[in-house]
C-alpha cells in the first residue's frame, strides 16, 4: 500500500489491488493517518463487492465523527444501498476540492 500526505490530507493507493489485501493493509495504516482527511483511490481495482464498500462505509462513519473527510475515488459505481452514505468522486482533483470545501464548512461551524 502506498500513501502520500499533503498538508491535512492522506491519499491512499493500493499497489496490489485486491479488496481483501487492501482492507488488511488499510487497517494497519489507519492509526498513522487517522488524524488526516483521507482519500482512498480505487482507480486500479478491477472488481469491487458490497462487503468491501460496507467495510469502507464503517470506516468512513468513524472517521467523519472525528470531523475528518473520507472520500473515495473510483470510476465504478457504488451499490445503491450505501451510495448515499459514501462520498465518491471520479478524480483525485475532485476529491481534494471536496475536502477543501468540507474544511471550510467545518471552519465556519456547519
């Protein structure tokens, strides 16, 4: 797993894109980046299943309770049952822009 920190944001990418491997690696990495906004890049993944998205949703909820952003970058669609609760955008640029807007909202008390 590769990650890069820019300011208050960590971009997480998987070099071996399997969902099981990603979740294991991410669980190990999370304590190191939990104080950052997180962007998860899933652009290299061939297939994504409901269990994987459900686990990301659980992580996202915990992370957002701590007043941090959690954004997924993927061109694949998220299952309808959880699409409303996960933030997903098609590019890294959009993810960074979204986090910037969310930080401004938090600074203003929204």
